[in-house]
């Protein structure tokens, strides 16, 4: 066998070990399922078999799911249906084996991996942190298609099964045991003892009665259709609030579970399969799968061949929202943090901000108060420069002012060891420019986090002209350690995300200045799929921040990105957004109203369709993104798309900015940009890259 290793002792107790060759993970591909099916059919005829343990040889992985590349590359119903049916029939054969089957889950057990475990008679999980159990298929625009919608609810109940699938939740072993999803949960070092206990129970015929007595199953009230209708209605309301209907998979989960509840398994599987086939062929699913594959690629990309330095002791200068968030991120991953503060009041505020993030985690029961208290003990602060000589890493997160940043670096170069890394959280200032006054520019790097740090997964890594490979390798490794997705960006004003985002925001402001209704602009782009309207976003980030960044980008890119006179006038009047209770909107009351005092010169109101609003906002973004690729600001279109999805919330169901451009068509984009340029000016002049792509009939994804 290629994928599985089989062992059997004299008592008829066998172990089947999944070990995909030349891979760190196990997934169910057509080939691995075919091999497993042959083995299962053979074992079904073995009269000596008493029990079969199914395990993994991989570190930290049980079975990561189905091979989604097979779904990604399938563009006809028959191909998808054949693949799904193969998995369903295989798991049916496992379920119907005439002896006990036990899934031994030590590591990630996701998607098809959990669906296989559900087909086993028993499940044992470990308490180890690497054990995560769940059905995340909706994140890929799919539903559990190997029987997950049919087998899960009989173990944990209808409502909990729906919650687990719709939320794509990944459970620790202890939580899975509490829900009844697994039958036992022990540290991995005790697995052999637990297996011996199960073998004894199987041979003595006492295990089944014991296990069945502990299972929770369907709640009595869930058999009542009226109650289930209420559960369904509440679930649908939550789905629509979260997705606005842009993602069909969660709604299909509801339909399948509603229509198949308590139906014969085979009938339910057919309905599940039909639904899965339709979803797998949608652009939404193709886009989400592509983004998942890009994220996996980024996890493997170190962006440097140098060996990273391990960061144990960190320091943060700048105790505002960003500095506090970054300090929390370090502390959360057990890296000691020392804050350099200007006053004890600022220290108290930063500690309060860090604790506030932890309070949310406590509320979600991810950590206990005791665990948080122990972590907080490792956050220290000082007004002086004591204790910094031992720091591995210093992160500067002061205001976006070059003079102020230069002062910070000058002060700390006197106390830090020469090999300590200094990173800046600057969002727009060139790293090479900031490094000019440093004694050791080789250890200086940009490490741009996004707000709020505890929720935004992206970190832009920017190497200056003199930044060495070891520094890059270290901060990339650190970002991954913090649970973030790092992407290396070429040093340029605005880097990647802000450079593409700002023209989009400014275009919205320009439309407003022309007389287009502000709320209609926000509404149109929300309906397109953006997480918030552009004016809400500007108010959230700060009108002053947007105005300042536009000046920095204008200095580098000229009139293509002009500073906004309106936004500067708003700054002069103190309309900075949410932090001053007034920006484009008025936040002084519970009801969200427009700020009537916005100093707009043109009071004329003009109509503009949602389609035209979206076209202007998106095409200016696509055009700037294409220039970033033209200038090699980022390695490829796929990484750019991931950065925009993670850094701005660009709608994942559209696959990213460049993927969306391919969907529109490059010829249409160039023609539309030329029309807009004739009407609104040179900022819409198409990039050379787009013009050449039109000539050569190319796409960003090469027909993917």
C-alpha cells in the first residue's frame, strides 16, 4: 500500500495508519480513497477481526480533509459528483464493518477527516493543542459532502450540529468530548493506555453500552418540527446578518439539514451530494478555494533563505491602539513585552487596552482569568531606558511622523544590542528613508500590522535597501508565530494595501464632492461586498490619518493620488471621525446621522447609479493594483489578492482585486478606464501592464 500501513495482532486487533508519502498532511484524494476502499473491503471479509484503530503517522495532523484541488480543477457536474460519491460510499463501508472501528484523533481532524471519524463506531481525541476538530467547508463555499450533514446531528443534536457547520468551528478535544462528538479525550502520551482500555471493553463486550450511555444525541425537543423551525429561522437570520447573502453555502447547509432530518441515510446522502455538486461549480467556491490555497502557500513561504533568530524578549514604543494591540499579540504568544511610555497615565491606558482584548477572549472561554493574569504579569513598562539592552526585538508604533520616528530610533540605538532588530509599524513612509540615520540599517525593517491587531491577520514585511536577509527571515517567522500571515512587500510609499486602498477611498470622497449622496456611495459598496462603506472606514481609521497618508503618497506618485482638500478642511475643523465623535458621520448619539457641517464647496446633489459608483471605486483600485504588480511591489497577483482580502476585507467571495479584474475582463477594464480618463482626468489612465495584457489577451490568473 502507498497511503496506508496495516498492522494486526493475534487477538484480531488491527491498526490502519494513514501516511501520505512526501507530504506533511493526510488528505482524502481519489487515489488515497481508492486504496482505503480496497483495504476496507478486504477487512470486511476477515472473520478474525475484532477491532480496527485508524490513526495518522503525521505530526499534528490526523486527516486535514478532502483534497480540494480535485474540486478546484473540476468544472463539470460528473467529475465533482464522482469524487463526492466515492467519499460517501467509502465512509458507508467503514460504518457497516462488522467489527468495532475507532478513530484515534491526534492532530487536525477537519472536513472529510471528521466525516470519516463520524462513520467510525467510536472516536478518541487528544487534549493536545494541535488537536482541532471541525467541519470548515463553508469557508470554502461548500458544505460537508461526505456525510457530515447526515451523521453529525445524531451525535450532538440538530442545533449544535448546525452551529458547528455554519460557524466552521474548530473544537479542542475537551470541547468535542463535552459536546459528545468524541467518546474519550486524553493527553497524547496516554493514548496507548486508552486504546488498551477500549480493546478490553471490545473483547469483553462492555464498551458499547458504556459509550452509548454517555452520548447526548438529538434533544427531545428537536424532534418537534415547530422547534426546529425556530432554530432554522434564528440560524438563517444570523447567516444573513453575517454574509448579506453573498455566500450561498451556509444557506444550502440550512436547506439540506432541514430537508433531510431523520430521513434514511442513503436518501440524505443523495440530497447532500446534489447540493455539494452545485456549490462546487460556483465562482464563489472556486474563489474561496483559490484563496485557501494561496494562504497555505504563504504559510510555507519564508521570503528568505536565512535562518531566523528566535524572539523571546520584545519591546514596544508607542502605546496607542496599534502599539497596545501589537504588545498584546506578543504577550498572547508568550513573548515577554516591555513598553516604553512617556507617562504612567499612558502606561495605564495601554495595559487597559491589552486587558480589554483579553477580556473578550475570557468571555468566549478561550482562556481563564487565571491564565490571562499570568500572561499580563509578563507585560512591563518604564519611562526610562532600563532593561532594553536585553531585548531581541523593538517595535516602533508612534505617530506617522518621520521626525518623531527618527528620534525614537536615535534614542534606542544607544541602548539596544547591535543585533537587536528594530521594526517600524509605519503604514506609508519608506523604510529606506527611515533607515538613513541609523547606525545599523541592516537590522531595520518594516512590520506593518493592521487595525485591530487582534483580529486582522495580515502583516506587511518591508525590507529597506540595506535590510539583511536574517532580519527579514526573523520578522517573517515572528509574524507566523503571532498567528499572522506575513507578505513581503517592496519598499515604496504606502507599500501595498494602503497604496491600493487610498485611491479607492479618495474616489469615494471625490464622488461626494461632485454631489453624489454620501450614504448611497457607502450603501452601494456595502452591497458590492466591502465590509464597510468608504466613509465609515475613513471615520474609523481617522480623517486625519487619511489626509496625512494622501500627502505622503502624493509626494511619491504625483497628481494620480492628490491630497484631499475636503479631508484637510475637515481636519482643520476637528472632524477626525469616530475619535472626535464627528467625521463624515455624527457619532454623538446612538442614531447614526450625517455630519451636517462637512465643509463641502459644492452643495449641488447629482444622481449616480450604484453600478457607476462601484465601477469608479473598483477600477481605480484595479488600476493602482496593476501598477503595484508592474513595479514588483509584491511577488504575484495571488499574493496581492490575499493581502487585499486580509488587509482591507475586500470581498473573499470575489476572490480578490485581480481575480475580480479577470472576471470583468481586461479588455472591458481598459476600455472603461479610457472612458473615465476622458471624463474625470489622468488618474484613470490605464497602466502599461493593463494595456499590454489587453493586447496579448492575458489574465492575471492565467486562465485559472
